[in-house]
């Protein structure tokens, strides 16, 4: 069966599953796809759109300020299915798009949806000379075009800003698909199609059996012990298939991808599902936006993700400029394998809390924002958290091994690290070392510092063991291996030399001398200095020389806008035609 | 945004839900600095004055054709061309992170700007660019007062004759808002409203325990003041701050109050 046939089959199956219960403009794509020409289809979509999109305010002004999700959903629906819609639906969407107040939000995916919806609307509702924001329609169309092209330009030169987000990546992919299918300008359509392919390639390179391995700018809130997370789970299944199908794989909000004309290149699914050889992927992503409480700008993010036949280990160099910079839903590293929620992840986190953390990237008063943000999302302050960046966390990785270190000030509100371990893994405890049989792979964890076992259960979000590491200078060394390479867990444990982990300089006597060494099962020697260099076999890792993409299947130099994908004799070049001398458009959003 | 009607009752003004951080009126128009850019507030609708580079606007000066915006990403000069296209030129790109984040701006003279930033007070000269001053703590508000300047900072209220050299005033609470009417200067602070008349020492003028983040004084009634607070509320006094009454219609966070004819 060809990839196109597979994709069509999955699309049809998801549409059939979703269509009967659809309640949003996004899901309405599935309603039309299921039975596009039936009269009741148009009436049902009219009801969905008129009741969920642009609800009128009870204020004397009778218009409501819109967010950015609904207008994008409605405009994508209008563009794709306007011939099948009835006139009432078309009129309603046009009225709301041209008369209501539209907010552009405060994250990169918000702005992308906002500008995409506005651009598509401005190209269609041409009898509105003055746009809802009081500007001439052409002026706002030009602004939307500049921002969208500027975002593409930035992404292909210095990396995606809101990078590899399990929860929000779909809100980057869908706008690009909408533009690829429906923008008026041929160049923009081509750029958007290539950008959609690049964003899907980002998923393919780190796809692992239904999930997305490694570090993420934003993980689904409280969901990072799940094996498939957020809206990306739906796109991963649609484009690459997967071991399970359920509500996460059939999300209404991703339904526009089920009926798009755009289809990703066949090669991406082949890359995603190729487990014949271990794959090491190195990526550079754009710096985090930290706009106060520090002097220096954040540095680029550098990711390392290693996927083998049975597990995936990913880590991140965050490039943060120091406390209190700590993006709130970032996940820096994890080890994952195939399995049910809570049972196939190992991750650690210092649940850093500081009021300055919020005001480092939100402009509300620093004195007030510590109460403001957690009021809506109290879990961002939880002591049992497993997400959110800590300025005191540092790490290095070499293939299937990593060193994760923390130097947490004694007066920190949460002076400990949460290390999450699945309950169903068979754990063998030898001194400070844990050996685990996950059922599909083996894992060694050398605990650094005082540790104490605990149990954690947070609704349906987290359910497993915690090993809590306390003190100044804690962390872990972790290495995973194929289960087929050893006769038993005991044999795996015996493979480690008793001196494999060198803590003789941890903690060191002074700054710049806090060091941990580790010799891997394959004999590579890792040497990590906290606040210093990371070495493999005495050669420092030169993060400054990191490429945009560096993997067997993907390569790109920084600031070129040319990404080359290759797999088993096939090749694909995405050339975005950038001018490397042109200043980058500033990215002034959260991401 | 809320506005008082003829009966003094405040009503919600339009559907706009943007966080309003500053309001300014030039006599011909009212500008609203918001967390989502800069807008001209008209009777029928708000007109967008920002482009894709301007957001998180913290303060604004309107000089007619030119607008000066203070934002989380620095200071920018803006104009709108005859076809309605806004253009913004950025001044702060070479500053460090804290110095870029500008909470307040005041004109020193025709060529110099005073900028209150997270990295202290800076001066921008049209030809020589940025220079630092003696005040380096995070600044929340600025005011030209008499022959000199006041800066409300995280570590209190500071005064300067030239914008370059700053001295403490004795107020140590964080000051978020400053305004004046003739010889009366009023400050909104972490500990309520403070007042100084004719150069006298600062003293409390009500609302102790409220973080006062916005102030306005009536241009026609010397005793009529408004104060806005965080976490919320708009308060009114008619007796120079001896007693305050909450405006029941407004219970959201108030970060800016505009009194036509008065100073903000």
C-alpha cells in the first residue's frame, strides 16, 4: 500500500470516528468530509458555526473580542468548504471576521493563527474596505503577510521559536497547511507548504512509536508522563500511523488536516518509522524570549535526541541566561519507550518557583504576576511538577547516555529534584544505582545526592514513583540499552564497571570545578563540568558550531534556509530562498 | 476600558479586552497603550497604530504625527503614512535585556528622552544615543515635576534636577504611578497613595495596604482624584485623599486613568 493510500485510509477512519460527535468549526471539516453534499450537513455546520463562533456580547456594543483559535478555525473551514456551506454560514463568518474585535494573543502559535485567519479573510471579503481594526484592508493584509513570511524566514535560519511542542505544534502545522492550500499568493503557498513539511519533518525525526521523544518548548500541562501528548498526538498518528488509536489520535481540533489538499512527502513517514538503525538527531532552535530580570539575552536551544529500536533519549541545552528565567511548560529531557501512560517515561525536574519566572516573559507587574498567572493555572507552582525549566539544571548527552546535574541554592522554595520512575518497571537497587527492566529496554540510573522514594498520583496526570533528590549538588547519570543485548537484568547490571561514574570532583571545591565523569557501556568517556565544558573522550562538545539540523536524514547549516532530507536513496531539498544578510524579523511573543 | 458618563457612573467602553497600560490625550485624539499594541480610541472603534513589531506597550507619548512607545522590547518612534500604514523605528536594540524593557518615558527636551527601564533610568539623545544615569534600579513610572523629575522605582521614589543625577526622596515603598496638579504631587505606591504639596515631605493620602498603580487628578476640581489598584478597583476621593470611595462598576485591575484636561 502506498503512503497516499495509507494516509487516505487513516483519514477516512478518523473522519468516520469523529464526524458523529463534532461540535466545533475545526471538527466541522470532518462533518463535510463524511457527507459533503447532504442538505443536513450544511444545516448542522451552520448550527455549529453560528453557536460557537463570534457569540455576541451582552454589552451595548453587541460585539465580542475574539481569541485567535476560533477565527482561524472558521476561516479554514470557509476556505475549504465554502461551496458546501449554506449562505447563512458564509455570511456569519464574513460578518464576524470583518466586524468583531480580534486579539492576536501572546504566543507564537496565537499570532500565527491570528495572522493566517486575517490574511485569508482579507483575501476573500474584499468588499470590506476598512477592516475591523480601522485600517484599510490592504494594510492589514500586508502586515499579516510580513509576519507570516518573517516567521518562516526566522524558523528556517535560526530554528523554530516555539519548538517541537507536543501541545502546540499542531497550531503551527495547521496554519501552514491552510496557507498552502488557500493563500492567494503562489509564493506564499509554496513557502507555507514547505514549512508544513519542515514542521512535520521535525516530528518525524523524533517520532517514537506514537509519541514525540526528547525536549519540547512546551509540553502538555501535567501530561509529560503520558506517551502521547497534546494535539501533536493526532498529527503523529495521521501522518505516521501508530500503535494505538483513541481520542488523542482523533482530536476535533486537528480535523482540518484530515481534509486538506496538502499532504506531506512520503519520505517523512518512512523516516519516522525507520527503526533499523539507532538515530542521533541534533537540532538548533531559536532562543527563548526572556525580556527582563536578566542582563544577557538567551542563547540558542540545542537538542540531542537518540532513538533506537526500543527506546528514545533526548536532552536539551536550554541557553537560558540565569535565574529567574524558567519557561513554565518546557520539558528539557526524558527517556521513553513504548507503553501505556505513566509506564514508559523517565524524567526529572527541579520544580523551580519564583515570582520573577512569570514576569521574565510576561509584562504584567512583577510584584503582582506571581499571584496572577497561578490563579488560572495553579499546577505551574506544584512541588510535584515534572515540567517547567529550572535555571539550575544542566545536562549533556552522548548517544544513549546522559548526565543531568542540579546545583540548587539552599534557600530555593523547592530545594529538591523530582525524578519520575514508572511503577511497572522492574527496579533493582544497588547502593546509589538503579537498574530497570522496562519490558522493552534496560536502563541504568546512578543517583547523585541524597535520595528518598515517594509515590505520586496527580489525578490522571501523573501516577508513579518519585525519587526525590535533595541537597546542593544532585542529579543522575542515565544510560539505556536494548533488552536483546543482555540475557537478563542481572547481566545488564553486571556490565557496568563499579567505577563507571566518577564523582570525585562532585561537588567541586569552587565554581567551575564541579565535575562528573561517566564511562558508557560502549566505552565512551563523558566528562561534564557544571557551568563549564562538556566533553566526550576528552573532546569538548562545540555547541556554538551546532547546525540547524544534523542527522543522517536531515541536514542544514544555520542561516541558510536550505534543509536537505534524505532516506534510503530518496532526497528532498526544502529551499526557502532566504537572504542571509537580511535582518530577522523580531519574534515578540511567548513561545 | 471604562468611561464615566454624565452622571459619573462608569460604563464599559466597547468590546475591547486588551490590557490597557497607559492612556494619553493630545487634544485631538486619545491613544491607548495595551498589552496588544497601540490603538487610537475613537467613538465608533479603536484604530490600530501598531505593526507586527510593536506589542506589550507600557507607555506612550503622542506628539501629533509622531508617537513614542515604551515597550517590553524597548522604545520606538512611530508614524502612520497617508495610506494608513504604521512605521515603527526601534531605538533600544543594542541595549541589554533589562535596559530594553521600558516601563515609562518622558521628554527631557526636543532631543532627549528619559526612559524608565528595568535596568534603571536611561537618557536617549537624538544624535548620541543611549546613556545611563545614577538610578539603576527597576523604574515603574516617571514624571516631570516643576523644574525637575521624579522616578518611581522598586526601591522607592527618586528625584532629579536634570534626569542624570538622582537622589532618594525618603519614600522607600515601590512607586507605580505619579501625577501632579500645580504644586501638588501624588504618588501611587505599594502602601497606598502618597502626596507632597509645595515641596513638603511626602505623607500618606489614603488607601493604605492597596497597591496603587494608576492616578489621575481632576483639572477643574482640585480635591477630586482617582486611584486605580492591583489586584483591582477604581477609587475616588473628593477631599484630597482624606477619604476614598470605591467605584462599584470597576473591579478589574486598573493600570491607567485618563482625566481629560488633567495629567496622567
